[in-house]
């Protein structure tokens, strides 16, 4: 499809943003760690600081995985096809949210089901 190239650009830009953002987080956490534990020979403290930043990155990791999956779908040609009904998803929606795998009506239905599920619980 014609908009694939545009979608790929958006996904790759987003990917780079997340990675550089995560690097900044790691760096500032490390700097904070150094301040908190001024003795650099205190290896346990450094590891603690790193563990903290890894936890922070959990969200980014999830996002990155979604982006990679979307890039895979671009390669395989299933990008922009709704996972639920198999219909083509609107180009506008795919460019606004390239990691999505559902068309608007399926997404709405799924959200309603989720809400109903929560009320039942
Ligand atoms: Zn659908």
C-alpha cells in the first residue's frame, strides 16, 4: 500500500526517540546513583541504580516491541489489516497510530467488552 513508506518512517522515528530517551534515563539514573553512592567501589549500589533504570524502561520496552511488530507487519504485508475482522484499517488511523492492529469499530467493541468484563468482576 502507498502509505506503508510513510508509516515506516513514523515508526522508525518513534523507535529512535524511545531509544534515545531510554539512554538519557539510564544516564541520569546512573549519575544519581553515583551521587547517592559516592564510593565507586560500591558495586552493589551501582547495580541497584542500574536495576532501577531497567524497571523504568519496562514501559519503553513494551512500546519498542509493539513498534517492532508493526515494522514486521509492514514487511509481511499484513500492516493495516484488522486482526479481528480482517478488513483494511483506515490509512488516517494507521498513520496516527501505526502500532494499532484493530479498526475503529473493532477497537470500540473490544473496549466495550473489556468494560463489561470489569463490571462483571
Ligand atoms: Zn475490525
